[in-house]
C-alpha cells in the first residue's frame, strides 16, 4: 500500500518526490515504492459562480441581487481540469491507503487541499505535513512527524469563511455598483477600506495650506545651537524672528550639559509585512514583487524559511539549529559569521517566544549553504536583507552616548545636540546609517560668544502620499488582510484603476475617488474589516463560531446591496472621450494599460477595443536610441521617432539562407557531366537563381 502526497506546486512536488525516493515520472505525478507524489496548480477547485447556479445570472441585473445560495458549491477550474482528473484517478486507486496533505502550511494551503478532497470524495485517512522550510532535512523530519489531518479542521473552517465572505460581499457589491452606475466598479471587504486610507491621505494633502516659518541657528566656537521656544523650533512670524535674531547677539551661558549612554537592541527577525516594507524603502520593490522573489528563495533555492508568516519570533526547538544556519551563510559572509561561530554566540532570549508564534516562526535563513552567484540580482538583494537581519541577532546591542547642551542668551534658549558611538554592535552587520555629531568639551556655567545668528526661511510641507511600505504598515495596524494577501490587494486596486503608482507613491485616481463616495461607510471603514479578520483568526484557533460568522456576513451583504440600490449618488466616467464606438455608437473611454493607452467602448454589452497609442517596434532611433513607432503608410510600413523627427522606411529583410539550404541548392544545380564548372561557379549560379 502507498501514500498519496498532494503538493501545491509541481516544483515542490519534485523536491518531495526526490527526498521520498520516487523516481517514476508519469503525467501529473511521480511514483515510488512507498509514495505517489502529485500536485495542484494553485487552486484546482473553486466556488461556483452565480451563473453556475442559474443561467439567468449571466446577465447582471439589480433585481437579482443579492445572490446568496443556501449552500455554497464547488466546481473544478476548467483551465486546470486535466490535473484535477489525474489527482482524482490517483485518489481512487486501490493501492492508495492514505493522503498526506503537503500544500503550503497556512490557511490558503489548507483550503487548496480540502476542496480537492471534497470534490474527489476522499473518505480514507489523511495526515498533514507541516514544515517551515523546503530543505531535504526539513522534509525528512516533517515526514517523520506527520500530524493528524483533523488537527487542522479549524484552520480549514477559517479558510472557508474567508473565501465565502469574499464571494458574498465582493461579488454582490461589485455587481450592484457596476449595474447601477454602468461602469466596472470593484469593491471588497479588504480592498475598499485600503482604498479609503489612500484617499484620506490625499484629502489631507489637498486641504493642506503651506505656511511660512523661520528658524534661527547661533554659530558658537566649534559648534552650532538652534533656538528653541519650549518644544517649538519654528517661528511663524517674520517680525518676531528678526527680533529674536537681534536679541541672540552677544554671548550665551551654558546652563545644562546632559550626557546619556543608550543601547539599541538588535531588531527582531522579519515577518512578511516588515520585509515587504524594508524592500520597498530600500529597493523600491512592490509588495507583490517582494513576495514573488521571496517565494523563489523559499521553494527553488531553499535558502529561507516559510515566507507568509506574521510572526517575528522563533521557537525554543529552533535554538539548537542556529549553529548550522550560521555555517550555511559563512561562505558568503565570512567576516561577519566567523567571529560568531568562534565564540559560540547565542540568540537573545527575547527573540525566542513560543507564545508569539502562531502557524509559523519568523523568516530566517535555512541550513542550506548559499552561493550568491547562483541568485539573480533581486534574489541577492532580498536574501542579503534576511541574512544580515539574522546575523545581527547574535551581535551585541548598539551602544552610543548622546549629549544635549542647553544654553541661554538674553533669556532665550538655545539647544545643541551631539552623539558618539561607543559600540557599533549589530549595526556593523546591517550597514545602518550612522550619524555622529561631535561637540567640543563644554562645562556648565561657561560663557561663549555668539559669532553670528543665521535666520532661514521655509514653508511647511504637506504630508507625503503613501508608499507601499507606508500602506502595508497601515494595513497591519488596522488588521486589514493577512501578510499573504496584502500584496494582492494593492495589485488589485492598481489593476482596477482605483489607484496609480507614481515614483513609488500611491495616488488615488478619479475613478477611485468616485468609487469611495458610492460605497457604504461601514464597508470602507477599516474597523469592520479588522473585526472580521479577528473573528477568522479566532475560528482558526477554535475560539470562534464559523456558522455565526457566515450568518452575519449574509446579513451584511443584504444591507450593503440595499444601500447601493437606494443610493442617490451619481457616477461620471472620468476617462470618457468625444469619440464614438464604430459598432454601437456609445462614447469610447481611454484606459491606461501596460501595452499603452487603449480606447474601449463605454457600453458594458459591447466589447469594442482598439489601441490609441501607436505600436512600438524593436527598431531603435539612431539619435536617442529609444524604440521607434511603426506605422502603415501609402508606400508601406515605416518607422518614426516623434521626439527626434526621424523617419525610416521598413525594408523587407532578406531571409538568411541556412547551410542546409545552400547544400540542397548546390546539389540541385551541380551536374556530374559538367566538369568545366568549378564548385564556386555552381554555388554562385545556385545563389543567383535563388535571388
């Protein structure tokens, strides 16, 4: 009898099969003496769409809403149905005694496997592989410690609740908005409050009015000191600033010299959210890009632990593996790691906390040796962040001394601050920016002459728009989504044209601004969605009630749809052009895509679409070297660079003859009786006839 192992992806399945000794590669699975390893392709099964329940739902009508089937049904995804059939056939084999779920160790991974099990009507025993890294050692240990499948029933319940809630609210509200306002408008329990936060920041920026202010800096022997009135360092009245400047002339008395030695503890290891934020700040990576690169480091290279984690702590059973992990990175980071191994450096106690680890511990390196030359540029950058954050744990705290000097000049306060590094500690690994501001030796009561006073003018600045790092922090703060889903939420808002990304900052589009005004207040509030996420987490831990949660979601869905139906708000497409559709006569809308700007029909029933921007060719402009546009003219195709006003005719390139074609022609036109013609003449004749 054999065990059927179900992985989430083919790449993971191949690794599992290799470790388990499966060598017979078949279509859709790999078989061995004890195990048969197969895989999903992400999801093979999904919730049925409204039209699967009733054909009438193919046409979107307001009177059909809300659509809430009594029991949510599943269907096989058509695109990946061949692989589902393979899994189904394997499940029915008489020599298969059990199923081992080896999908991603998380909520969504559990859903992938359980839905497949439900659809194939699995009724045999099943167990769960729960590992945090894809190294051979971790896989072997995981299979020695397989867990009973029923232990994860609550996690599955939570996953089902999440999926059905998104279907009920997202689908119904989206259909209601789209039908009422005749515009593709997307809403959801996580994406809508996320959009609301971006728009709220935009409103703050638009309402902001810059104010002029002045600062005063006194130049003293060997250092500078800034004027400070209480906690305020800025002066919002020019006349007052001038008066203070004149008043500060003369000398200053040192009132206080305060020195303080401070320590900064090593930062905790990364969770996914923190890593996405750092990668965005340092490299400009989008949250989605960080997750994709991280997934490769985890699955393909096996260099980091499970990526979709919300914990920044490690468990007690991992302490004994630290030396192996340090040795794994020692080849790439010799100077940083060798001193740690030599003195048997230990983890700080605050990093090890079982209670703060839910499904998975923090993201750290594995015991797989790293060869940086095998990684792409993006993979190296991300691995470098993770490895250095991990190594920093074993270094001492960063220690420094701060000096604050308070002076008085004609009754006004001046403040100077200095900083001296005592011990770099972990910062010698993380390459953090270190600023030292040295001050001369100063004694309380000493009088110093003020050489000059500089008065600077500036304007107050509006708050910055959210970067992805800022938005991820806000989503985490309000418990919007999970570390695994936040990147997809941001990408969905970009694809729906609700927001735009410019210079690594997120701007709401006119469509997004109108959309948020059409949605009910409770749906755009992060508080409601955060409450749902807490309830889902409680269900996963066995402290919540799944039936009660879904019953509330259905009530909420009906209420939200009713609010759209009775709303008196209006929507005006911001991208409507004056051109009309040649097929139905409706006005065309202009949309921005990765392929350039396109014109689409504003009627939802019409599918007319054409490119607005000219197509770019691979021909480069001889002056600016940018790609040239390609056009069809009366004399044929031509290339044009608008910037340089360069135009070139597109000449048909002669196809290069292969050596095989040359030999064939040569044999055809060469005659054994024609001894007078040389090989060169024959070839010349052949090529001439070919032309």
